[in-house]
C-alpha cells in the first residue's frame, strides 16, 4: 500500500524538515482546513507574465486512509441486473462482475429515462454508469440510421477512452460509435458519418465544426451526456456547450457526470436538467482519501531535477505521471529524463493527436516508465497502476490538483502524490 521508503519514513518521524537536504523535506500532516486559493487558469496562454500559483501547499498534504468509495460492494451482480444477456456476457468478458456504486445506484434511474446529475470521483466506473444504460436502451429499442446518444468530453484522450470502453461493451452487437476530436483528419470523420453511428463521442470544438459543415444534425439525438461537466461548463467550452444544448433542444434525456461539483454552476445545471435525480458517491470537493499526498519543499538554488531522480529511486516509482505547467517545460523535462536513461514520453497541446495517443498507449502498456504532461492529461484518463503522480510545480488551482492526483490510486488501490513547492511559497 504505502510505498514510503526508509528516507521518507525517517522524515515523517522527524518533524524538523526545513533544513534537510533536497528530497528530504517531505511534509505530511493532516492540516487540510484552509481554503484553496482559486486562481484563473491561464497556463496555456503563451508569452504572458509568469503566472504564480497561490495555492496553499498545506492543502496538498494528506495521509491515505483505507476507507474509500471503492470498498463499496454491490449486493447484486451484473448477472442479476435488468440488462440484456449479451451485454452481461460482454461485461463479464471485461472482468466486470458487480456494478460499481455509481453504476449500481443509477441504472434503474437511467433506464427509466430520468435526467441525472452524477457526482463520482474518477476511477469509480462512471463511464460504465452512462454507457451501460445507453447500450441497454439501444438493445431494447433498436434504432436504424439514427444517432441515439452524444457523449461530450473535454479532452481528446478522454473521448478516445470512452469510445474504447463503448467498443468493448458492444462487441458483436451491431452498435457503432464514432469519435470526433480535434487534431485528427476531418475527412475521416466525414467517412465515418456515412454509416450513421449509434453513439457519437466528441470534444466540443470538432463536434460543432462538423455540425457547421452540415455533416450531421444534432436535433434528432435522444440522449446527451456531458462527462466532466464542471470543466465543460467552464472556460473555453461554455459557448460550445450552450450552442450544442441549443441545437439539441428536443433531446429526451440528459446526463451530467463529474468528479467535482462547482456550486457556481448549479444555476446552469438546473437549466440543462429536467427534474433530475442526483446521485453522489463521493464528496467531489475533496481529494481522494486513498491517495498519500506529500509536499517537497525546495530551497533556492537546489537542483529540482536531482531531487526528482533520487525520489524516483527511493520510492520505487514504477509508473509515474509528472505534471508540468507549460508545454516547453514538459518537452524539456522529458528530454532530461531520457538523457538519464529513464524511458519517458510526453503529452501536451503542441503534439499532434496521434503523438499524444501513442505516448499514452506506450505509457499504458508500460513501454515507458514516465509520462510527462500538461493538464491535458489531468482529467478522466484511466491508466491502471499509476503508482505516483508528481506535480513538478505547484498547480495553479486546487481543482486542477484534484484531477491530476486522481490519476493514481485508481480502482481501489492506494496511490501517492508529491508536489514540489518553492520553500518561500
Ligand atoms: P472510470 O471511472 O469510468 O474511468 O472507470 C475506471 C476503471 O474501472 C476503468 O478501467 C473501468 O474499465 C473499470 N470499471 C468500471 N466499472 C467496473 C466494474 N463494474 N467492475 C470492474 N471494473 C470496472
């Protein structure tokens, strides 16, 4: 569970961390009461004055607790649930025996066609929670030459992952999906649309691009899912989402899923959903209790890269995700790691979608030990067995922090997250 090595343990037993050499100032207390300092996220805007995070490092220190939502064990198996036997078989092939809590508590609601506000942390099976009832509905009421559902996700990788999950749950069922995401050849999308997909999974920009080109119509689609909706209603996406909602006014069923719930968005959520059922399986405003979180204070002049290398060594970091704030820093850190003989790959907005997907696949398959990324990899990505997440710099917002560290400690495992902080912060 806790991979803490001798060195870290020593530090925990000794509270005077401040004057230790680099890599030894791992702070761990349970003082998590202070409010996070929210700051507008402008990380990817180039050539602006340097942004400084005002996040309180005390918030990023927490000891993993074994009590967590993953301990939930549904009283029924998929075999006992009101779904098609073929779907049951496919879920069994995926190794799904019992529904996760969010799946268990939402199936009947969704099969009854009720709108849903689903709050569940990443790794709790929320993708299955919306895909299983959608697939079941399509098996119960076969449709022809029509798209039944649209799933919108904020990142390309998340959209691809949702489509992979859909494909594995519909093998041999004659149900088809298309995934429309930026950074890919739009002609392929046109070709895919020739055979009307039953489910479209898309990021907002490409979806509306295709709609503007009259490649397909949104108004006939029955079900709309907004995954990671807090992000979808925020920043650059809000206008695209509003436009999509406008174009889908006659939709019959709307599902919002997210790990976090921003109270400021409640008004808009009320406009989108019709008499919804709310299902909350975790407190979307706190970080996962199952993730050990520590802060590493760096004194001025200390070599952060050396500290990182020794930390990687000491903590047996088998599968490590490192977050950096800027694209060029991701590139640089990846090159430095590779130079040291540590297999690392990178994901950021300057990479083509192909390169991003390849890097992710190599990381998933264990062909590289380290994935260095900007926040494009922070949300929703499901890579099993990420043992550690490192914030190489203090993240700009607490929300971003929650999503980043949520890449570890998935599927009931305990994860570990470190955040490098300037000692003067
Ligand atoms: P998600 O939260 O949707 O990203 O899912 C996290 C991981 O849990 C994915 O690898 C899913 O394939 C897996 N998963 C989802 N539902 C179940 C289930 N009922 N039983 C076992 N694994 C599941």
